């Protein structure tokens, strides 16, 4: 059960059969249709999601009423509003399925129990959060140090299959410009 998650965990740490069984007892899985919401702003985020298949996005609504995508999660990536999840406070973010998506869920009510019963998972999540933080820092740097066209070129070169998977307006939002501007960039290429 949960082979994708255990394959991912095993890239970072080794879990015994007993530890895997404990973890399985504390997880659940779910599927979501395209455009379905897993979490909405104003609510407290009560889950951390591991994407088995599909694509999720994390976004907020800016002061102009425009969606601003801050993160995507595809296969073998985790996504949550971590501030809301970890501190159990109201969220400013939405988590939405950009595609039909299958996830494995760790609910907040089981989070501490998982670490108490399987202490090695703290190392796993520390390493995952470090990678997430690194990716966020690089994204912020690119937003401030590259032109819109450079951001698009770098992203499409680094993640060509991903660019084809997600709607243009979501990609434009993530890269920090309008869908119309993205159309102009693509037309020039």
C-alpha cells in the first residue's frame, strides 16, 4: 500500500516494515477532480498532501482580486499551506487540483503522533522542507532578477513536460505575469 510514497521516503531514509505499517495506519488517500478544492482560504489547513498522480497548486487572491499561484505539486511532491498546517491558524491560501489528482494525506491530528512513533520521519520532512525552502528562494530571486521572458525560458527549459500540463493562466500567475503576456512570449518563440 502507498508504494509511491514509500519509494519517495526511501530516497531519504530507511523505514522498517513495522514503521511502514505504523505510517500506513495514520495515512489516508483521496482523489480529486480537476478544479476541485482541497483547501480554501479562511479555513485552517488540516492536511499535508503527497501527490501520487496529477497536479495541485497553492494560490492566494491578491489585492486586485487576481489569483497568484505560489507553488505547484506534481507526482512525488508534497503541498500544504505550511504556516496554517503547522500552527493551526486561518489560511490565506487555496489548494486546488490543476488536474485530476490522487493524493496521500497526513492529517494534522496525526502529525505529532507520526513523529513520536517514527522519529526518523522528522529527518525526512526536514529534508523535504529544506528542498521546498530552496525552491521558494530561487523562485523569489528569479522574480526580482530576471525579465519575464527569462523566467519563462528558464522554467520551460527546466520543466518542459510540466509547461504542457498546466493551464496557461496558472503558469503565467506562477511566473509573475498575465496570461496575455505569456501568449506574446510564446508567439515570439
